[in-house]
C-alpha cells in the first residue's frame, strides 16, 4: 500500500510503498477514505511524543470502509462505514467497562503507538469495542474531521467542564480544536470569546459564531480584558494549545468558581508550570480539569447533533489535500494556531 512514512523527525515524510497491515483476530482492516491532519501529528513529527518510534505512519483522525475482519470480530462486517477514536481501549478493564477507555492502562493510540491513517489501509485493534458505525448521511470527510479535535472539544465541554446554556466560555487558540469548541458551545447556547494572535483564526471564529474575538497582543493582560468584558470572568475557559502562556491566561480569565479545561497537549518545555495556589486557585475556588479524546461510547450524541444540523461541520473543513501533501500540511502548525481543519481525501497520490 501507499503511505506517508516518517523516517526522521522534523523532515518531510516519504510517500512510499509499505506492507499492507496484518489483520489480527480482534482487529479489522479499514480502507481509508478520509484522514485529518492535526496539531498532535505535528507534535509527533517534531519528536515531542516519546511513544513514536521511527519509521512511523502518523494520522489519527480517520474514516473509511472495512475491507477485512479478524476471526473473533462479531459486531462489524466487510463493507461497513466506520470511524474510530484515536485512543483504542482494551475493552476489558474497569476503566473501559465504565466508559472511560481514554484512561485505559492498556490503550493503543492510532498514529502514535501504532500505525496511523496517513496510508491507504490501517489496522484497528480491539475493533468490536472501539469502532463507531457511520450513518450513510455522514460523509467520510466530516467523520474524519470529527475524529480528534471535534470529539475532544465535545467531551471537554459537555462531559468534563459541563458547560451550560447562558454561560461564558473563553477559547484560547482558535485552530481546529478551538473552532470546534466555538461551534459546539454555540450549539449548547453558551456565549463565546475566541482568543488568538492569528487574524485569520479570529475571522474564522467570528464566522462560526463567536460573540467576541480578541487578539492578546493588543492588551497588556488579556485575562483582565476577559474579566472586564464578562463582569468578573468566564464560567469556563479552554486552553486549546497547551502553551504555558495560554494556560496561565486561561486560568486567570475565570470568574470565581470557574472551570479551566485543558485540551491542548503540552510539550516538554511547557509541561511544568507555576501557579499562585493561594490567591488564584484556593481563594477563587477554581477547578482545573484535564481531558483527552473521547471514547467510542460518546459518539452517538455528537453524530445526532451533526445530523440534525445543531453542529455544522462543513464550515470547519478549510483544506482538502492528497496523501503526498502531508508535509506541507504539517507546516501550517509552525504558527501557534492553524485556521480550520485539513483533510486528506486522496490516498493514491
């Protein structure tokens, strides 16, 4: 099969022929029809993820058609249209059995610990537990766009931060996951402030319904501006980047009893931060919440909101590329925030 293979960190992947995936008893093989290019792929490309071993096939936001099933697969058949969360739970442990497969101790992560979707075919392990059936009304491109950024934002707001209608949400970083959060929050009836240094990202956030957009470079303290605009601070603040500066500003933008939700994955140089625990966290009684991905069991309500038009996904997809164009798509992440979602929809060239 053809694949985009990373042989050396921070260098262009090779578009080359590799062996087809082997289908194990509890696996299926999926023919890729669409795959997103995500900031997390950029982290892997940079060498910031210790799970990635070279040579490697990245890509974790995927959708396609099953072309082979393992001997122990009972829930799916050849020809089924499917997508899958990027975190594959084992399906057997207590975390998986209680709907928390994103913290499974035996998890595999597509495109990180195992081969990903920057290829014509991919093996999906523990398939009966992890696969999500796609209705015919949902395109492969929309399903792939849903894959990491939208599902992560959806779970972050609906489950982890419990955002309510009428509440204020600040989104730090209006790239793929940030703009997804804007769309989802507006569908939930919240008021949204989009924050980014990229003017194109701010325009995208405005187009998607953000009530206010702010460029932090224009303010001495962006968090103080957010507090002033919202009469004391936002109820929920989401850091979509994982940079120390966005984390600190997000925390400080909250009103008393506010909830910070950490969506962006910190890199090594941003993994340790300093906080004023007494005046900021303790006295203001803030919550700091981590989140990562979404289990397959969480897809149904998201797909329903997409199908009924509550969440409009088409506007989130801003670029469609060939598999051989992975590297140039990766370069968009050299800025702090890309605008919109890039989808690979041609895997033969």
